[in-house]
C-alpha cells in the first residue's frame, strides 16, 4: 500500500511535532532527581489522566485488542471496563493516599517500607523484566506489524526506528517530556481511532447495522470458553487489574507527580472516563470487521486490513499517526518507569548511596538507553510468533507474575499480620506455580483440565494459592510492631482527601461525584450486555 502526499505530510508532521515538543519539554527538565523522574510534582489532573491513558493505549490495543474483538467478540471490552471497576478503584480508594503521603518515587518503595529491602528488590527486578520483555518489546513488534502491512517497511527497520525516535526525547527529558508528548499523542490517537470507527460503521451499513450486530454482544461468556470464561472474575482478572492499575510503576508514576492529592485523585477519575471511551473506538471496528472481512487468517491483521480498504487519502495518514502515537507513548512511559525503578531501587540503595542529584539523573539516562536496546532485541524474538493475537500473549505473560505481586500489595495494606516472610513466599511462588499448572493441565481429568487451562482461570488459582501461602507463612513468622506499620495499613480515613483539600474542592469538584457517575455508566453496560 502506498501513501498519498497528504498522508505522508500528516505522518511526517506528526513525527516532527512530537520530537519538537519532547525536546522543548526536556529543557531544564532534569535539574534534580524529582524533576527528572516525577516532573517536579507539577502535573495537573487532566495531564495525569490523559498521560495514563496515552501510555496505556498502544499498538496492542489498536492491533491486539481489535484482533481479539474480531475472534472473541464484545468480551474484549472487559479488559478496559473491568479496569475501571477493579484496578483503578483499588488505586483511587486504597493505595494512592499511602503512596502520596509517604512521598514514594516507586512502587517497590512501598514494599520496602512494609516488608523490607528483599521484597523491594525482588519486586523491582520482576517488574523490570516484565516491562522489557512484555511491554516494550511486544508494543514495538505490533507497531512494526502495522507499518510492514500498510507501507511494506521491513519489520526490523520499523522496530529500530520507533525505538530510536521515542528513546531520544524520553531519555533526554524524563517524565516531563514523556507527559507533554503523551498529550499530543492522546489527541492524535483519539482522532485517528474515531475516524476509523466512523468509516467502519459506514462501511458495515450504518448505525442500524451496529445496533443489529449488538444483539449478539456479550461481556460474560461460559465457563468453558478457552480465553474469557466468566470464572475469570473469581480471581484471574482481579489480580491482573490490581497489579496493572494500582501497583504498576508504568501507570502510577504519573499520580506520584501530581500537584497535590486532589489532582492525583481527579486524574485517576479522568482516566476512568477516557478508559470508558477508548474501547468503543478500538473494539467496535474489530466487531464490525467480522461482517466485512470474515475470513482473515490472522486476527492481528484486522487493523491493517480496515485501514487499507476503508480509509481515503488523508485519513490513512491520520490513523497511522494515531497508531504510531500509541506506540511511542506506551514505549516512552515504559522506558521512563524502568529508569526510575533501576535508579531509585538499585543504583541509589546499593551501588552509590551518596550519589548526587546530577549523578542520579545521568544514571537514569544511561539506563534508558540500555532498556531501549534490550527491548529492540527481544522484539526480534517475537517476530516468528504471530499466529495468535499478541494481546493474549501479553495477558498470558502478566498471568505468570501478577498473582504474587497482587498478593504482596493487598495483604500488605489490608492485613497488619502479614510478615516479610509471608510476602516473599507468595511472591516466590507465583511463576513456578503458574508454570506447573500450565504444564500439568493436559494430564488432569478432562473436566478439570478444561477449567484450569484458560490463563485467566490459571491466574486466579495461583492468586488464591499465593494468598493462602502468604497467610500461613505470616502466621508462623514474627509480625511487625505497631510503630513499624504506622501509616501503611488501610483505614477508612484514606477514603477522604486531607481536610484542607476537601474544603477547597466543594461538591462539583469532588472526586466522589465524578467517580460515581462513571462507575454507574460502566455497571449499566455490564448489565445491558452481560
């Protein structure tokens, strides 16, 4: 497929604008550690919410989720809307006050204060591996798929180019440059996504065709479904959502950079509204593609096919810019999170405890370059494995690590009896137990194997076994005293803003009001399409 001149102009203009904004935001952005890693604590609520969604929505949504919707249907919506009901609620009402009031840079810092240095280091290492080999590499790979399918660009060249362009402004400017470029990228990907949705609806026969198709949409599938059984709500999707939204540096770091707690909470609520919208402009084209292109061999080819056959000149460039915006925003967020974790959780505590602010920033930049190289190399490993939706690969990978992580955070904040030994036992069990269940499932009786094989069910089983392990080991080990736990165990007071911020907010600016409205909207959709 060849691009028209207007498409090329839009595409090139987007790249130029992103680099210009990134470099401009990089000026004076790295004077101190807090400036580089947390944007100087100056982010307002709208930038927090917008940047969270821009970082979250990536090529694995445009390509992976759209492909999943093509094969599995409307249930693909549960990943996004489920995050509103589960993960972001846990962040908003449980963890966020503790992160902010303790002045944390990273999520591993919470674990150190709650359990000790070993828990912090273990979690930090696990997260770094996950970001490099799941987030960055898979997103680069999916972006390369689209560029190769639409423009014929060799995939390895696309991977390298995307990594270099994104790495430049991310490494130079830190979180401030990341967030400013993400705001542009959010606008572009929203515009491109809406354009593709409108053209898909038009090609499928108009809104009446969508309403007719919607009669078969369901968000709750039978327990026998191989990918999205309803039993996933018993633990699997819960622990993945809790980790990804509430204990994930990649997401939470933006809230830690807020002007104050009100801006942080309203930023999360604004995220909910954007998360409610995004699946509608990403999943609906995938659902309608079944009607227009029923015989696609590879689900991940849905997005390139729609762009190739439905969009006129001009819109192709816009939608492609939207896709690349999603790729770059996701990668930049992951790189910045990796640099923050390595610097704050490894370099400063263990390698150079007396490092200056400038040394910490320099190490962060060097780490960013190394992360980019590792992500590119692993993306090449993914190239032969394009036979099934990559989005399911991502979820499956998270299913290995999230049960133990979610256990450590949830037990740590809700149950004061949880000990260092209990948390480490739960964290250490998650990957071996996940592999054990996956490998032995075919040997089990047919009915049991059918239940434990779907990765959501397997993840749920491992989650509850990790919880049980954490409780048992904690009961047989020495607990922390009350003074050590001060400010780290959840209480009802954390539901409210600090008095001075609450008085200033008023009713119309209350996070509770706007949270209640979006939560009711999501629940309505679940009831309508159960």
